[in-house]
């Protein structure tokens, strides 16, 4: 029975890690190398090292391994050597793995990937006399960095994009009641309990957390784990989502004399940058927290943290007030930039009361993504298909769309609207009973919203906006009966057109 159980567990795990490898390692149709061969009874209880060349500049290696002969109890174990050292041994517990500069699949070591001759190490615990096992190792060289396999179709997905653990300054109480660096799994536990679909752990200038996240990903398979870090400088903080490799953060030093140098590295690695808590005061209590980077190239900034859980905690749990990022973001919109507003709890203790900011998931960033995957979620953020659930509810929803001259746009999109054109705006709200819709933006004065109050839990309002032919933007938010911001949307952008 033990052998049967082990066989089924191994086959199930092979399927899981194979799918994982495809997500973080490349496409099944585009591997860089394929190594093949056959082991026979003569290889029983011996080792064979299969060489392959790694070119310069590679930052990630992914291997997917398979072999035949299992029906005759053939077993091939797996390991890896680089030109200088042994990088790991997974034996028969994994049929795929990845190694990179910053993190690696459990069983393997992260670190620099020196060019030269690497070796796939094969061990043969059992191959019967007269039997054979044909093996195949598919190898990708890539910069892809997804940590998880959670997938789903088009939908609204909820997440937290600003979280800290013991890999920087996150702390929590130990089982004995002592405050200690908080382990990564506590953050994922809290996110899962909150009903989130994705998280990004953004420790300060650190990527070491990604090793723990890769180990935890198979267990927390209901969460998309997006690699992140908070670039912490003396003139401001910004999150980087996506890359796991080194990025300079020492703004003002020879390594990164200007922000543009940091952005060059992020963009080269396919990452996304979000300015954090731009309106927080900078000083001894929070060094460099407010954004004061001179000559910021806002055209290269994809997102901005309009609502920050730490800032909310300073102003009675509200999203608006002296430390709110909303006015700073709106000022950039008025300058003509299209920057997506997102939220982040800025949580530093995963065991905080979930009803109070900055608990994990308060606020929640909600994205309309083509799939429940890292690539789709980041693409939705870039496009502005996002709203912020200030209180971190599990199910509140607001959908804003506009139609004009045969075009249809959702939050974050652009509509061409020449002078005199009528834009029909539709707002669908779920979970807003007792609330009130409010308009913001330069285009709000040209809109006619006659019934802003919501009585039911699922309501739709449709109203018209007449374009003046000038660039502008319109936002439709949900407020409570007390006027507090509950749901903050991204705008519909209006541009002169046909």
C-alpha cells in the first residue's frame, strides 16, 4: 500500500510541478534545449552527469524532466551542478525545478548563474536487468518569475499589493508572546483567510522572501503570488512587481544617480513600478516616505498607491485626509498622465485585527483581469482596469463603463469624444446599499447624474456626459451615508477624437 500511495502522489506532483514550470519557465513549444538519452540495467545504482551549456546573461533556468519504464519500476532521481558547485538534489520528489539569482524551487539553491558547462545529475536507484528507461529533460533560459500556478478565466480578482514580512521590518508575536520577525507563511495565511486572490510581498529592497514564497506556493494554491519589493530611497518609496533579480535602489548614488536608471532596470526585466504612499510625511518617523523625487518621469510610472493602509490608520481608518495619496494622484491625472490608482495595506504584522487598517487586505485592490495569473493581473493594472475597496470587503463591486460613437471603454480606458459628443456612462454597484455615487474629475461638471443614492445591494445607474472636446477624465466612486469613501475607481479618459 505504501508503494501504491507513493506512486500516485509522485504522479500527481509531477503534473503539478510540470504546470508550474510552464507558468514560470516558458512555453512548452519554445524550450531552449532538450536533453535525451536512455539508462539501462547496466546503470542500476549508478550516477550519470549530462552536460549542457548555459550562455552568458541567463538569469533563470527551468528544467522539466520525464522518463519511461515506470511500469517496470524504473526510477531516475534528479539533481544539478553548475560549473563551480552543486546546486541541489530533488531525487524523485520533483519532475521540474527552477533556479535563479534570487530564489529557487525547494531542494535547489538560488544564486548567480555562471555561464559555461552545467550538468544534470541523474541517479538510478532501480533499473531492472534487461529493462531500460528513456529520459527527456526540457530546459528553458528565461527571466519569467511567476511563483504560483493559480489560474482562472476573465473576472474580478482581489488582492493586496503592499505587504512586509520578517525579510525586512515585518514583525509579529511568537507562540511564546515575544515579538519576532514575522515568517512569510503568516502573511499568506492572513491573505487566504481574507479571501484574497493575489498578493505581492514587498519587503524593503529585498527579494529573499521569494525563496519562502516559492516553497509555500504549492500549499497556498488559491493565491497568485506576485514577486515584489519596495524600493526604499531617501526621496520616496516605490513597489516593483514582477522581477526577482537585482535592481539598484540607492537613488542619488553612482549606482542609481537618477530615477531613470532604476526604471531602466525594471523595464528591462519586464516589471511594473508603483509609487507608494506619496503624501505621507518624510522624517525620522518615516524616512523618505513622501514622494519628492525631482524630475520624476511620470510617463514611465504605471501605478500609484492612492490608498495606503498605514496612512488610513493615521486618519481614523479613512481613505481621505491629510495623508491620503488621492490628491497627489489626481494632480498627476490633471497634468495629463494616465497612472493607475491601486491600494496596499502596507501591513507589517500579519496577525493584526482584520477589521482595522493596516491589516492584510485593507485596502484591497480589485482588478478586472483576463485570467487569475500574474501576467494577467499586472496587465490589468497597467491598463487601469482596477478599483480600490477601501474597507477590504470580500464582495463589493463597482463597474464603470462608457460608450460614445460606437466605442466602449471600462475604467482606465480612453474614449474619443469630440466636442458635443454624448458619452453614456453606466455604473453597476454590488454591495452598495445605503451608499451614494459621487463624481470626480474635470469632466464631472458636464455629467448629469440625477439619482446618485443606492437603496439596493445590486443597482445600476446610467447617465450622460456631453464632451467639450478637451482632454479630461471622469471617476465614479461609492461613498457611505457619512460621506466616507468606500470604493475608489480609476477614471474613464476622454480625448478629442473624430
